[in-house]
């Protein structure tokens, strides 16, 4: 391998690994599907509860 390829490609290789480092640190590779599903179900339950409350108030008036 010619040394010129290493000199030209080294900054790009370093930038790639630096980007991977920060993505891993920010949690981009964590499997957060379970957390997202829990948040979505909690929001859905809250929405359903608010509808129930609205129906109670509407039917009593």
C-alpha cells in the first residue's frame, strides 16, 4: 500500500470513528424500541383516560 493513500485517507477514517464514538455515546445504537413502546402505551392510556373523563362530564351535564 502506498503511503499517499494513508496520508489522504487517514482524516476520513478518523472522522468516521469519531462519529461512531459520539453516536454510541449519545445512545444511537441502544435498542430503545421497548422504551418507545412503553411511552406510546402510556400516552395512549392517558388519552383514553381523558376521553373517559370527558364522557363522564358530558353525560352528567
